[in-house]
């Protein structure tokens, strides 16, 4: 043990010195970190804060010397990453939050802590019952000699973590407490025996989750904040707030994390809730439910006014949560409650539903209280005997590169990245902290951060954050539209739509004024605007002046002016099964997609009523129709009037090909039986010069998920390939993208690739060529002053566009055709271009090999 201590001490001293050399310490307060928001000396934009989440399980021996050894391990394992942060936090999963509820203000009080594997709050006692019971039915203590802690021990651990952290990192150290509404982590007599009246949510079975706006019955027991007991009808928000204030101050915590949707509605994991039953929307409950949720936050803040709150949020999305559970995120964000918005959901680790994770994440960050938001990554699970990096992800980094490719654009036209980074958790269910996990995860995190967006992506979601909240206040008959809108985008991303940039409707109106060219290289996605709204006027003007937009959803509230722009008219609404007629070809399947689609009004914002108003209009191109008996509905078309100086729009009515069949989430339609409607949002991209095709065996084969980042004038593609037999084909307006380090066989001008389960590739070269086998590779520079050299082979009379980093002067870039070291011959002429495809360098009629280098 002594040798181990010395090893960590020496490595940690080196770590501390290296951090000191990399930049000075910036002090902070307990509730607000210092944020630089600029690249550090290694070219990576610094994080405001990095949080290492941990249980108490690594503290296997109850003495201060051992606590210090554990703390040294925590900080030293993650040192290569922590040096890129201004503040470092340790978030302690002490128990399930009942340690706050039970706290009496006595450091000698025994501490019930999360020393279990499995659920300790079932009808089976810990360690008892038949062996065939799962760990969800019966828990075990994680080791026979698990220590018995008191509150004073926890205070000592917190002190050690702060002391060692400052000593090693020279950074401000914050320690966070946690509260979870469910039964997962520790025994909770408070929730399930003394006060079952507060347990109303059904996330893990009937009445298993605490409801934030519940009311407590009388209780004569003495608590830190209620020494004379709890009065009858005490709002849970008041009790929890007062207990938190005492607990956080007395133990030395700096902030509080609210887990698993607590404070954000009754059913944080479900597609149904207080308002949506699965069969309909009980909108008469909406106003009262919204008020109860906001009252919780207000009551909590009356008792615990200053400690910063960080939140997990639900596993769903803003519009869905508002429609089904009355979660008024706008009022929570802008209620001066001093909190951070919820991060991405960790559920993609469990179910591969990246559409839900990415869509939900974007809806939460479209409009936020300030510039701070966080990305959270699931490394270990300290309760359920799994370590996602090692098993659920299989050491594949798709849940790093995909969500870290997401960015928001603020009102100042600034592309804003996550300021906070959390790891759930750095210890596993046995209390171990294997070096393998940080050693393997950190390089991917740093690469993803270095390749993060610096400008809008090719596709941008203009999220109706304010519209959805306004509808919930004034047009409650439209809640089904907001519910549908989020689910549609979820399924579109799962069908391959590469959408990873978001801006709110409020912010786009301001951002465009500050930077009119902001979206010149992007296609925007938006709901149909309301008649007479400011955003409607903006869209009409934007498209007529060259903008490119895809509108989706019902158009019942559109104005005559907007309907004329789109060439749309509304007629009788119909739903049910339709024969789909598609006037385009896209994916290549051995067994074709079905030509039947099911449109259920409850889940698709009402029935289908869209028609093309003037079919003789030569600027309108109809792409898809629904047929039901003698009825026809056009559901997808484009329009590009010659007077629009290159502007173009598409309308996709959108069918949410999902239904509620029980369980937590909506169930997608069987792709063998029905065409999946949200796929049309990817299909329509071809009309905007972005052709992304998938070659697979049959409709049931899962589609790849993909994002595209524009960073430092390059294109960075990231993907998750649930089925590695799938072939992906790409052709953009610029030509076929050549992924660095890959070979490709061109197919009708498309580059084709068979990717592994997860992939992340840079692309700076596009080729316009019909057939042939090409490769793009990194070459040695071997020339003083040259920073980088790329080579393309297999060219035949090709047109090539190259996107070098920003800031280069023309004389700093060099092109060679069929030349080699030492690059004295073969130099060729090129053109610098700046148009709707961005800033790039163009060469034409190239055969053989092309080498491009820059200084």
C-alpha cells in the first residue's frame, strides 16, 4: 500500500506541475465557475468545468490515509483531460438522496449509503431470496467488509477530495451532492415506508418515483431543517429545500445534482404522463400541472436560495415533455433558479436510440439560461454490474463523437459548444477504477473536442422553443403537434438524417441580423410558421433572397401569403393506411421498402390535408403522394422560383411512423409492413445537393446514424453503424466526399463506404468523377514550413474541391499533379472560390495523383 501511495504521489506531483505550466489557476465561488471559452495552448477549447462522478464504493477502508490514496487515483487517472478545464468537480453518489431527507444535523448519525449492487428497495431483503432473482429484484452488498459510514465520515471524505484536488491540479475544486427520486441506489425508508404519499411516479414500477410537487403528511421525527417534525401538508419542495440547505452547508458541498428527471414532471422516462395517456391529451390538466412544477422550484429556492443546481432532466425532449407532462422548460430556465440545463440522455448506451438522445439534447439547448450547458458520458455504472464503455459500447466511441458533434447557435451568431463535461461514473459496481477506461476514453473526448463545430453544419434545426411554450399557454389544442414534431425528428435521425446543429426561432431572428451570411452553406429545418408571426415574415424574406429551407408538419395555421410561397392548400383531413407513391429513388435494397404507410393523427399532429395548390407551376416538383381510395394528398415537394436568386424550399408533411403500444417509448411501425415516413426528411436532401444513400438487404436492417460537423473549414463525419453489412453512399453539391484514410469505389458519382460500428473521419477533399477507385491519405510533409500534405489517387479527368483550414493565404497552398518528393516539379494552377459551397480551392481535369499541401 505504501508503494502504491508513493507511485500516485509522484505521478500526481508531475500532473500538478504540468497543469501549473499550462495555465494559471482562476478562483471561483461555490456556485459559479470561471469560464474562459477559448482554445488552450493545445488548441482545444477549454471546458468551464469537468465533473468526475463517483460513488463512495472506492473508499473501501475507513481512514483518512486511504481516502487520500483514492483521491490521488481519481485525479491522476483523468489528468490528461482535467488540464483542459478551468474548474474540476467531484459529484458524489453517496446514496439516493435520502441522506438529505433523513439528515438530523448530527455528524454521528449513521449514514445509509449506496453500498449495493442492484435495487435494495424491493420486497426481497438485501442478499436474500432465491438465487435466480435478478439484481433488479434483489440487491447485494458490494463487498462483505463494506464500511459503515457516519455523516462525519462523509464530511471528512469531502474535505480530502478538496484538499488533494487543489494540491494536484491547482484548480478550484467543487464537490456535488445528488438526489434521485427513484429506488435504485440505497435503502430509503423515508420514501417507501414513512412517506409513501410522495412516491407517485411509475418509472420503475407502480409508485416508485418521488413526485417533486407532492405534499408530505405530518411526521414527528426531528430533522435538521424541521427539529420539531414535519407539519401536515408541507410541500415536498419546501422540505427538500430546507433539508438541502442544512445538509450542503454542514457537509461542505458546493452544489446539488437532481437526477432522473426530478423537478421535470411525473414520468421522466415515459412517452406518457400526467397530460398524455397514450390515447389522448387531457389538456384541461395542463395549466395546473405546469404551475405545480414551477411552484416546486420556487418553494425549493425559498429554502435553499444560493447553491447551484445541476440537473439530469428527463430522457425525452422539450416538446414531448411539455405536451405529455406539463414541463414548462422555458419558465424553469428563465425563472432565476440558478441551474444548468439537462444534458444528453444516457439511454443511447442502453437501447442504441441515438435519434432520441440527439434530438432531445438539441431541444434542451436551443434556448438556455446563459452560455453554459453540458455533455455527459456514461463510462461505468456503480450500481448495476455494467461498465458501458467496456460492455454496452464495446469500447466503441459512437456515443462520444455523435453527441459531441452537436452545437447550438446563440443570438449573437456564435457557434457554442458544451461548457461542462460529466462522466457517469469513474468507479464501477465493485468500487474499482480500472486505468483502461480513462486511458481509452480520454483520447476520443479530446479528438471530438478538437474537431468540434466552428460554424453551422450542412443541416440546421430551427427549433420552435418559444412557439411550443406559447401553444401550451394559448393554443392547447395544438399540444399534439409539439408532441409529434419531436418524435418525427427522433425517427428521422434514426433513419440517417445528419442533423446536429440547432438554433431557436427567437435566436435566428437576432443572429441573422448580426451575420446575414450565417447559413449560406446550410439547409434549415423548421415547422410551418404561424400566420402573422415574426418568424413567418422572416422565412418568406429569407427564401426569396436565396435561403434553403425544409418545412415539416401540418400547415393548418399558415397564412395565405405563406401558403402561396409553398404552393400549398389545405383540404379535408384524412388518416389511416395509405399507398405511398414516391417519384424518386434513394436507397438500394435487395427487398424493397413497402409502398404502404400508416398515418395516425394522434401521433402525427392530426390527419393529412396537404395538397399542391397549383400543379401547373413549373417551379414545383412533386416527390411523394399518399393515396387512399379516390383521395390523394401530396406530402412532399420542392419549389424554387426563378425570382428567388437561388432560394429553394421543400415541404414534407411528415408522418410519425410510431404508435403507443405500452412501455416507455413510442413503438416504431414494422418497417417490413409500413414505409417509415420520417425517412423522407433524409430523402428530400437530394434536392438540395446532399445525396446520402444506404445500401442494405431489407427494410428491417437498421439504418446508420450520422452527423456532419463543419470545423475550421473542414468536414468531420461521425457515425454509428448498428449493422456493419450496410453500405453508405455520399454525393454533395461539392462532389463525392473522400474520407481521410479510406479507399472508396465511386458509384455514379457517389463515394461508397462500409464503416465499422463507430467511426469518425475528416474530409477536406471532394471529387466530381463518375466511376473509379480512389483513396485519400495523409502524407509526410518533409518540407520546412509545410504543416500538412494530403494525397488523392485514382483520378480520371476529375474536378476537385479542397477545403483547407481557415486563414490561409493563396500563396500558402500548393497543388501537384503526378509529382513526388522533393516537389520541385508538377505544380499546377488552381482557383480560390467562395460561393454557396463555401471557401475552397478548385482544380479541374486531373488524372492520376493529386497532392495538396499547405503552410
